[in-house]
């Protein structure tokens, strides 16, 4: 009967109540890591959903415009801030600044180079915002198992010290405290697993989005440089006139 009661009492709560000082530090660290991990997971999921929605709305409105003036007057003033809109604003501001060479370092380099630098800086700022929190997730994913392992080692050490003091070294007296200490390792793995999975998922999502943003940056650069652009994010309708077909047929003949 006493054995059953001892087994029932064992668990993470019992470990925390019986541990003090150094033994509580791993548990507190793992708890803080878990809270921070789930905070960033929920925040990044919401930000990713919001970012995709705003980007889709901006691109739909952007490619429906006929010229850059219409984009500036009707789209940029209504669409909520997001990387593609900020990229377009940076490009337009750079193109205007080129017309006023008295401002700063505009005179260094050509017009295209100055616009390209502005677009590159906008992409860099967007990349830094998208990667916010990923360092913490990677750190938790790599460090949490070792923190839990340290808690386990410390718990086993205290358990063996207690057993040696009591003088009872039977299996039932050893297995309970040692098994109880192993809970910290499981706690560390439970904290690390969501962080690793979330980190991999967010890195892939960012990589896909940044590839699309880079393609849109090329389109914006082409629009500001030549007034023409063709994007993989915009459906392209190919048309061939009869004159061109006739000319090609004549050339083949």
C-alpha cells in the first residue's frame, strides 16, 4: 500500500517540490523557453497569415493599374503596409530623388544603380523583419534538451546522495528517484520539439516569400527603368499578330 502511494506521488510536481536551489534552475529555464517558443509560434503564424493576405491584395490591385501614377494614387495609399508595397514606395522615392541630385549621394552612380540600391535595402529590411524570432526558436531547439539533461543529472545525483544517506539501496528505493529525475529530460525534449519544427516551417515559408519578393523587385526595377515589366506573379497573355506570322513564314520559305 505504501509502495502504491509512493508511486502515485512521483511526477514532475513531486520533483519540483523536493528540489531546491540548483535543481530548480533547469525547470525554470525550460518553462521560460516553452513560454517564449509558443509566443513566437503563435505570433509568427498570425503574421504570416496577415502578410500573405495583404500581399495578395496589393499584387491584385497593383497589376490592375495602367501606370505608375495610378499605382501611387490609388494603391499605395489604400493598401496596408507590407513588403511588396514598401518595396514599391522605396523605388518610387529613389526615382524621384534621382531628379534632385542635390540630395546626398545621388550623384554617385547612375540612375539605375541608385534605384537598385534602394530596392536592395528594402528587401534587406523585409528579410530582417521576417527572420525576427527565428534565432530564439533555433536556440531553444538546440539548448532545451541539454538543459533538461542537466536537470536529470542533478536530480539523479541528489537521489543517489539521499539513498546513500538512508542506507537503503534496494531496487525499489533506487528506481523511483532515478526515474523521477528522468522527467526533466522528457521536459527538455517536449520544449525543444515544437521549437525545431516551427523553426524549419518558418524558414521554408520565409524562403518562398523572399523568392517571390525578389522577383517582384526585378519587376519594379524594370518598371522604373524602362516602364515595362513582366512578372511570374502576373498572368502573361501572349498574342501574335498576323503580320508577324506572315513575316516568319516568309523567312522560313
